[in-house]
């Protein structure tokens, strides 16, 4: 199982647009609006790390209104 968290900064006024778009992405299991340095965070989960990274790069990072992302990938030790 691969799990990642994507921290997002949106363009001003686009927070709700991006939050709603995250709801339509199958591998996004949860998402929250934040106060502070980042505007949103999404939890992404997939069976394989390839699918996780594909979702982040192709589906999330291409959302309109999204300015910047920072991704944290969980590691199994």
C-alpha cells in the first residue's frame, strides 16, 4: 500500500474550486482546507507506488487554480 500527502497552495480565491475537484479523483481518500502556509492537503492512497505518483503528477498537479504543491510519501520501514 502506498500513501502520500499533498500540500497545496492555490491562487487567491481558488481554494473551493480545487477542493471540489479533489473530490472527483479516485485515489484521493481525504482532503481538507488549511490555514497557514498551505491552503489544502489531500491524502492519496494506492495499491502501488506507481499509481500513487501517477495520480499526483497527472491528476492533482494539473488542477486549474493550483499554484504549487509539496508531496510527502509515506515509507514502510
